C-alpha cells in the first residue's frame, strides 16, 4: 500500500517562502551564514539605523530541527 505523502503547505510568505528542509521537511527557522554591513564607529556600531544583511543560495545553511547542513539554495522546494 502506498501512502499519500503530500507535504504541508508552506506557512512562509517572506524570505523563507518555498523553503523547507530536504531531510525533515521543516519550514524553519533555519541558521544561515550571512554577510553584514554596518556603520562602524570608534565606540561600536549603529546597526539598527545603518545595518544590512546579505545572503544568497550559496550561503551555508543548517536546519536546527534535524541538523541537516547544506546551502540555502538546497532548501528551495523546487530543487528537491
């Protein structure tokens, strides 16, 4: 007997839209290695006002639910 294994529809509608773990099917959150730009002063940063975060499909990513490690692009459902 073959079971219907349709995956749950993604609850994500922003930067994790169409992303899920290929190992456990979690929709996140995920750990992603990012690059960030800040305005650096002598006494620290003003990240809240001037910060920006950059990542792409080649950025290392991990699923904290099951420990899967790969690239952020590996989480794209259309590639699985």
